[in-house]
C-alpha cells in the first residue's frame, strides 16, 4: 500500500514579461522540496494545480510524493 504527501509550491516569483504578452511565472523552491522529500524516502509522483488565475496562469502547485507504507498488523 502507498501513502501520499503533498507540498505546496508558489509559482508567482520571477519570470519577467513574455514576448507574446503577459507576465512569465516560475516555480520557487521546487527542486529543494523534491530533494528534501527524496531524502526522507518519498518519490516524486507528479503535480496538481492548486490555485489558478482567471487567465489560466497557475499560481500554486501541489507536488505529490508517494512511498510504500509499512504493513499494519
């Protein structure tokens, strides 16, 4: 059986302006979070948009991690 953990990542920092209009967004600290969770035995499983602007820009993501959970007697 697997257990799951979620870490929220902010996507609103940096990025500057796009050549095609609008503001570019980038994630903040996602690599550090993935490294930290891997060190605790978690595997990165994917991401899910958590909050999004009306124009479709994702503001926050939930990074999803999984690991085998110990058998419960």
